[in-house]
C-alpha cells in the first residue's frame, strides 16, 4: 500500500473522529483503525465502492464503538480529502 493511501486513510479517520462521526471503542486507537483499513485495502481482490468498503470495515472493527455516517456521505468526505 502506498504512503499516499495510508496518509489519506489517516486523514479520513482523523476527520471522522473530530467531526464525531466515528466513536472509538475504549481500547481503540486511530492508529489501530488506520492499520486495519490499510490491511483490508491491500487484501481486497475486487473493486469496491469506497464509502461502502470503508464503512463495512469500520462497523465490523473491534476498535470502533459507533459509526454515525452513511456510505454516500463517507464517499463525499473521501473525495474532499
């Protein structure tokens, strides 16, 4: 995975947390969530709509307590990063 993609994922998670769209679990960290997403991106074998792809990872993550953004809004946020 490229450094640029890792940086985008970090900015995304920072933005979601600061905008209160993402609440981390008590044991969760932004770094752990970023690592989980980057790993999932490296392992994906088929194209995916990024909003749905990211939200699926976040909803299943043990590092995430709650996600308060829909797939379309997440896609728009990604395009602004």
